């Protein structure tokens, strides 16, 4: 009698789950993908792996929670006080203790193992990334340097080309800030401009992070990833090249799988305008990326509007300014956007 009730309950549960999947019109895969417990939709290969870990950790936690709640309620009802007689007192129960030790141990071992595997994947650096960029963080903005690019058609062993500014005759322009470093194609944000990091879709991008002052953190919510930008060990001015300390520069890689514009933020409290230290990542088709680099080179480093101009050349149908966030107004007496149109 009791058994058949359980079986019937189980069947009903399965039926409800199957109906839920069918009625919402999505496949099991979609359903799994949408079960993110508040995570944004990831747009990189790494993000998808992180999302899977997150989804199934959540499912495991909920399942375990249901078992625990079930046991609590079952005990409350089954062993509620019926009279003043003391229940049978049991001292040791080897079986219960063994289960209570082994089961949580297995759960944390599996969680630990899966976390290490996914972390290793997200932290993996390849030998020949397709694009190398440097993200320079400073109070309170970002500079993006495009360092090397290996074309789509190039094979893995082929050397990446260095992306530097050139003089009209084609020779390399010396870096005004640091003679030993090539004058990479770069754009920098200021109080009127949100810096935009343009990157090709489906190609491996390696980011080197460098800080000129304090701790910052590179965070793109839709990458489901952030990494601290750690400042110098030694004094780190650009005046003397010996002092250009890169010993604490972090590196990470990702492969964006979806074109689009994604907001980026500083995720490490770094001072007054920390909350406004935003940037945009624009993932574009590979050919657009190449056109953008060429346009940057053509516009040249001295033009303060080089980012907008190069974007206009490479993406005439897209906005030449950031669309996911707006620049910070450094005038403290100015009305903020929340007050626009009011007093
Ligand atoms: Cu910051």
C-alpha cells in the first residue's frame, strides 16, 4: 500500500516535469540553458562552461535542500510529542553516522572537482592566441592597446603581426611614452568618451591587465568573469623605462561566441569615480575587426576622436560611441542623469 503511493507520487512528479518542459515550448537543452539563477546570458566559450557549473551547483543545492527540508518536516510530524513518555534514547548509530559523514563528503568532493576543472579551463592561456590586447586601468578610466593579431587564414605556427602606428611612409612610429615598447594601436577613455574594446568573434583573445595606480578589476558581466588589475611592485611611472613594472600584470583569455555590445565595469573599489569606470566590449565579425584596426592606424594616435572616427569607418551602420553606458560627468555641480528634466 505504502509503496504504491510512493510510485504513484513519483510518476506524477515526472509527468508534471515533462508537461512543464512541453508547455513552455522549449527543449531540455533550452531549459537547462535558461536555468541560470539570475546569471546573465554568457557570450564566451568560457562563460558557457562557468554557467553550466553554476546551473548544476544550484540544482544540486536545491535538491539537497529539498532532502533536508523533507527530513526536517518528516521528523517534526512523525516524532511529534504525543504524550509525556520519553522516546527511546539511542546513543550510537553507526549506519546513520557513516551516511552523515560520507554523503556530504561526496557532495563537496564533486563540487570541488567540477570547480577546479572549470577554473582551469577559464584560466587556460594558449600559446598562440589570435589577438593580444592590453587593458590599462587608471583612476578612472581604461586604455585598450591592440598588440598583435593573427589573421583567420593564418595557421597556428604563423607569427602574429604587431599592431603599431606607422608614419605616412610606413615606418614604425616611436612610442612617446616608452621607447622600448612598440606604439600599439590604442584608444583611451576620458570624461567625454567611453573606451570601446573592439574584438573579433570566434577568435581567441588574450588580455594583459596593467594598472598605473591602484587595484582595479576588469569585469564584463556577460562574460561571467572578472579579474583584478594589480598595480606595480616597484614605483611604476612611465618616465624611466626601468620603472615600467609589469611583474603583477594578470593575463586571461576568452573566445567570444556572439557579436554585440556588452558593458564592462571596474569591479574593485578604486576611489571617487569607481562606479563610473565603465567601458564597452564590442564583438564584431572578423573582417570588421581588421577594418577597424586599419582605420585606427589611418586616423593616427594624435586625433583625440580616433575611436569614434575609426568606428565610423569600420561600422558605418553602428553607433560611433558606446551604447551600453554613458561617460561620467566630472562636474560635481552638474545634474546627474537621474535628475535630467527635473530639478
Ligand atoms: Cu577602478
